[in-house]
């Protein structure tokens, strides 16, 4: 299982709902969560064989800034 961590522009519940709709359709994702208390509005994803670029493109296409964080 890989852990992917992203900085996002998600700040409101309606944005979380939009992301929920997108991410629940991806079978490779085991689980995911947001840390909206963090200044980078962190999205953390646990998944098998999932490209960080795919997630970035998916969210950016939905109007949400998303950038992978190296850790």
C-alpha cells in the first residue's frame, strides 16, 4: 500500500463533497482523508498502483488546486 500526500485548495464541506464523489469511484484507493486544520489542507490517500499525477489532474480538472508533497 502506498501513501500519497497532497496540498490542496479544499477549505469547505462542499469541496470535500466534490472530492468524495471523484475519489470513491477509484477502486485502487483503500482510504483517504483531509486535514483541513493544516495550512496546506492536506489530502492523504492510501492506494495500490495509483499515480500521483492522476490525482492531481483529476482534482485540477474539478477546479481544485492539488500538488503532491514529497515526504
